[in-house]
């Protein structure tokens, strides 16, 4: 297959995934656009991204809102996890304090303290950062989403974590 054909296929698949997240109403309206090749076809204003779709909903600036916003981003990125699993781990790791920092464990003694709601060290945060979220490890949504991405890679899901990880 030509490189051009691969690009079109990838774009179409990506658009289809995004439309699924946006809802069936948007998908029905946009379906004719997927196969359109003529200049007269309508073009969407801007493609949806993890940030735009998640930000379309308004989340409260509290633990419940941070978890729910993270779950929306995780769903878009195929990262497993449930509200209960995230909440349970947050309460154990930081008691819900997004500015929590561990200055006493082995990571801190090595110069890399655990930070945020799910106590992620900087190298892990950077390695498992999810596009569309902040690069600040203290940002609650970015911290939850990166930690859940890490837990999914290492344990299958944050739901499988019942102790320090």
C-alpha cells in the first residue's frame, strides 16, 4: 500500500475513534465526510483531541471532578480503570492532596520524590504522560492519568493496585 493510502487509512481510523467518543449523533452527521474526496465536501472546523473532548464537559475542581475528567481522557486513550480503583489508590497515596510530596522514602533519598495525588516520580510521570494533559506532575488530572497509564502497563489496571506501586 502506498504511503498516501496508509495516511488516509490512519486518519480515517483516528476520526472514527474520535467520533465514537463524541457520540452517535456526531458520528451520523460526520459519516458522509469520511469518504468524501471532492473539494465541495464540508470540512470539520477542527479535529477532536483528548483535551477538547474531555474539556467539552465541565468538571468541578475537586477530587471527584479530577477523577471523572481523568476517566474521560483514559477512555479516549484506551487506558483501563474505574472511579473506585482510582479513588482507593488516591486516598492511600495522598489522602486527596494534589500537592502531596514524599520526602522520606527511597525515591526521595535518591533525589526523586513522589508527587501529587497518586505519588508519581518525575521519570515515571514523563514516561507515561498522556497527550492533552499538563506536563506538571502536581496537576491532578495529569497526575491521575499518567499514574493510571503506568499502572495499566505494569499491572493491567489501577484497579489491580492495592499497595504502593
